[in-house]
C-alpha cells in the first residue's frame, strides 16, 4: 500500500489534526518545508524529483518542483488537508501515479506516506486529511478490473 516507509510527523501535528486545528500559523513556509516537503523529497528520491524547495521571501509560502513542474503554495492560515490536496494536485499535474497521505501508523503517531494512486488507505488516513482518490482500473470494455460481472474487487 504505502510506497517506502514514510516519515513521522512531529507529535504536535497529531494533536492539531485530531483536535481540528491543523493550520499553518507561525512561520508557515518554513514549517511546511521542514515538516512536510523536505521529508517528502527524501521519500520521493529515486521515484521522482521533488526538489528546489524554498520558502517564499515573505515566509508565508513555499516553492518547489515536482518532476519538471514548478509549484507554489501559500501556507499562511492554510488547513493541512488543503496543503495535502495541493501536493496531490501537483503530483497529478506531473502525471505521477502516486498520492501523498497522512496516515495514523500507530497510537499517537502520524506518518506522511506516498501511496499508489490506485490504492486506498481510508481506514488509516488521519481524521482531518482527505484520503487519496481511489481510481479503479477499467478494461477497454468499461468493466472495472476487467471482471466479466462488471464489479470491482472491493465490492
């Protein structure tokens, strides 16, 4: 399901997410780069390029590259689920078959992970963060997973 082992998020994020107060506030650009983008770049290494990570001059956002695409995210006041969605939009725009998710790996611990676009992690996605979209493979006749009854494996 998860590609690689993921990276552990600071414990403060666990409580902020579960209490519904997961926003970037003080030093939002620096926090986004330190807590999410730099570790995600390490996780992506050897799979795709996520680099040129920089905090905006005003400190309110970040700039980075995914594959050959430039990405900018304004972080001040941004909810974490919006940040995750922005990263996933960048991954999709770069035509990569992975998505970023924050999952509860064990009690009081969250991990940032990459998952294959076709995988679902709904049961382990931290509350307050959207799960990656489930995309069922479709055969040329339009049947999910190519099954003759037209049902996907999950149904």
